[in-house]
C-alpha cells in the first residue's frame, strides 16, 4: 500500500502557484494495478517521482508498505563511463539481488549484444531505454512505477516488454501512467484521476476513464 498524507507540491509559473497535489490524503491499494490518469501537464509524472522517492514534496508524507521500484525504464542514474554490465551489477548490489542472475537476464532481454560490455556513453537513446527497462523488470518489486514504458523500442521489443510486464503484475502491483486507454484497460483494475491538484480514487478503472475523458473534453472547450 502507498499512503499519501496531506501531500502538497506546487511550482511557480508566470507568477502564480500551480499545484500538482494540494493537501492530498489517499491510500492507494497494494497488489493492484492502478492507473494514474490526468491531462497533459496535470503533474502525473511529477507525482510518480514523489511516490518513488526521486522528488521531495513541499509538505506531507508518502508511506510505502513493501518495496517500490523507480520509474520503470528510467536511465538517468546510469554512470556513463561504466558498461551496461557494470551498471547492472551495481544496481543488483544496491537492491540486494543476485548479481549474476540479474546480469544474465538483462543481457538477454535488452538485446544489446556486444554493446552490453561497452560504456553507456556510447549508447543511443534507444539502447539506454532497453537497458533501463530490462534492469527495472529484472528486479522483483511489490509495486512497479510505470510511465509510458512500453513505448520503448521497436514493435517486437514493445510486445516483449508488455508480455514481461504482465507476467510481473501477476505477483505485484503497479502505478501506471499512460495516454493509451487500451493499455490502461488491459493492465489496470483501478485508477486515480489527477485534476487541478486533487486526486480522486476509483475502484473501477472504467469509471475513472469516463471521468478523465470528460475532463479532457471540458478542457478542449475551455471550461
């Protein structure tokens, strides 16, 4: 379970405060796949960073029961001078998982070939994304943070990524951000809608999609 208590985060834009979350208190259920829905710019990715511990809120707390991943596919923490294999082994040691097992999984899944043993600074953005996704799903977490990750790579890699993510979610929960409502319906069974600093939970993902799409239409008409 992820518990948000009086959580507030705001940025100043054009002389005004824009609230990502405004004194939000909500329990997000464990062992379920929750979609985080909201308009572009609503702050979904920012909220994911707060939940995963990569960004501090202005006030309030996030309490996590169990292990939670960093955003799946995030490559920002890789060391450019180290090889893909070295970065993988470093992550394995940090998270206390079997080094050889994770390295073998990542090397096979990422399909980087000899590049796996070359410095990350020589990688293309696509190669970094494949490595980052493989490292993320190679570690068993109780809750995965997923931010449009299945858009990584070509069609075959995206299909493989979706398949392994579904397999992980048989045993784990997730918080998912995606603009693809088909993916949301496929992966998620509950949802929360972020709108103007408020976060509203829905036990049925279909109800949340209806509210989200209503918000999108209202925004289109300037309401």
